[in-house]
């Protein structure tokens, strides 16, 4: 009995590792796709509409998304109804 387990143990370990690697990669790819949204420029006049600029991420990585991804540039926000108030982050 002990001989049979030793014989198949490396194959079982490799199969579990391969399944784990494939499932975690698929989850990461799905997360990245779901996190990208259009970034909008918040107008100085609240009665004006927000203007779409470029794609940003909803995942907080500490770097705010800006127009053209320029550091210190105009920040971009997520559109919520007719307002753009939620901060977005650089993808």
C-alpha cells in the first residue's frame, strides 16, 4: 500500500499545482477586466456634464488616475448617475 502512494504522489502534487495555477490566473484576469471604467473630468460648474477622458481602475493602488495619466494632472472620477464624484485610480 505504501509503495502505491509513493508512486502516485508526485503526479497528484503536480496535478493540484497545475489546477491551482490555472484557477488563480483566470481570477486575476477577470478582476482586471471588471475594474476598468471610463474616467470623467469633473467640471468646475456643477450644472455642466462630466466629460469622458480615459480608462481608469476602481482598484485603489494609491495612484489617482489623471488625464493622460500625467502625474499631477487633472484628476478623473467615476460617473454615478449624472455626477462624477468617486475617485478613480491609475490602471
